[in-house]
C-alpha cells in the first residue's frame, strides 16, 4: 500500500515537472510576443538630414548600425581596432552586446555548443560589446533604416559607451578574437534569459526615444515595434 502511494506521488511529481518544462518556455515566448505587439511608442524624431541608422536582425540576434564617421563622436579614437581611418566614408559600425564566450565560439549557428549556450543563459561568462565594420546596410533585407534625430543618435552613442568597461588607461578593454574588421570589448552587465542581446538593443532604442518593447528577449521584440513605426510613417506621408 505504502509503495503504491509513493509511486503515485512520484508519478504526479514527474508529470508536474514535465508540464512545467513545457509550460514555462511557452509562457516565456507568449509574454515576449505580447510585449512586442504592445510596444512603447517613443517620441517624435525630426530625422531629416541626419546620418542613417539601421537595425539589422537575424532570427536570433539584432545589432544596431551607426555611421563610422560621425560629428558627434570620433570612433577611430575610441575603437581604433575597428574604426580605422581607411574605412570608406559610407561604412557603418554594427554594435551588439552578448556573452563573450558565445561570440567567440559561435561564428555561425552551426557551431553552437550546448555547454556554451547554457553557460551564457546562466550568466557564467563575461559579456562583450561586439563591433563590426560593415558595408552600408541599405540593400540588406535583414536591415531596416530607423529615423533618429541628433539627440536620439547622441543617446544611442552614450548608451553604447556606458556599456563598455574602461581600463586604467581610460580606453575600452579589447579582448582577443574577432576578424579583420571585428573586435570584442568587455561590457557591463550579465547575460541571462531576462537580459539577452536583444534586450540590450531594446534598452538602447529606449534611451534614444525610439519604439521598443520593454521586454525583448528575442529579435522580433526589436524589429516589430520599429516595423510598426515604419508603417505608421508611410501612412502619414
């Protein structure tokens, strides 16, 4: 009798655990979708005549692309490993935040490693701002142009600077790795399910007064609010 009762309790516990393992991820995604569909609208941006700013996103990750040459900041002085003087004037700098080890060990999604991914989700590794010099993204279907005025662009730059960890020499702490036009810099904060690479982008957009989801663990939480802004702009024009 006791053995049967114990087995029954154990069975219920296992069933409850399995149900939670399914329900929690589904609930997490649904909450993210709800926030993406009900974003903060941001403020009106008077972006006429300002340099282009882009958000480029894959299914999993979003970057923000700023002009490599900007009167508001000398990127070549702050990030000389990437923002080189010989870059074409139309080149951009793509900024993304995330787990440093994941950046290094996962150049493509086919290289993903379960241990690395779990370590990132648990916040076990240092974080980094990844900076990549890129061609003008206007013709890239994965990129969208975002109308940002001068004050908004200054806020974007300030947010990126605030995310960089600074060494004793007053310069960002560059880390090993990266390609010819790519560099990693130690960043503030820890990666986790509630603070992903996309959440960082959403927070940067929020600082600039742009449409954003308050909770954006996935890239659609970045792109959907901006896409709705673009649709509204076209209707108003």
